[in-house]
């Protein structure tokens, strides 16, 4: 067996392994960046008492936050899994941009924000990933 062929084959295998590692790291980095992307799921119209906004489906989330815009007001946020509420922040006074009702739990959920006040107001609801 020719020594140059063996050395060339080892170099090719090392290059292939290195290329696979670089591709894998790139995919992991892209996934982490996408998971941390902030997604607003509230509308621009005032939300009536008891009204809510929710994401369109379950996805991996890092947080769920909501607040009343322009003034303080009561809100709560929930995580829903398979149609059932699994976490509820409870009704809290909120005031954007500083005071949020929040759940800071990682997991696969639908995110929901609810106006628990007594008047209609515009809200800001955010989570990670659509």
C-alpha cells in the first residue's frame, strides 16, 4: 500500500469530520438564536375585560410576558399545554415597559395573555418563537 494514499485518506477523513462538526455547531447556534427571538402576539386594538390574545399553537418557549400600554392595568399570562392551563401568573398590576405579568419557564406551550381588569385597554404580549 502506498504511504501517500494512506496519508491522503486520513486527511480526507479528518476534513470530513471537521466539516460535520462545523455544520453541527452552526445548526445548534441557529436553533438557540431562533429560540430566543422575541415574538409579539398582541394586537393593536383595545382588549376588553376578560379578553385574551394567544399564540397560534404550541412551541418551545423561554418566557411569556404581558403588560398594559399607556397606563397601569391588571393582566395575567398563562401557559397552555394540550388544551389545559399548566401555569398561571395570577392577576397582577402591570404598566409597560417596566412592570409585566410574567412566566419565566422553558417548555413547549401555547402562550396566552388576558385582560383581568375592568376596562378595555391596549396591551403588549410577548413570548419567544411564534
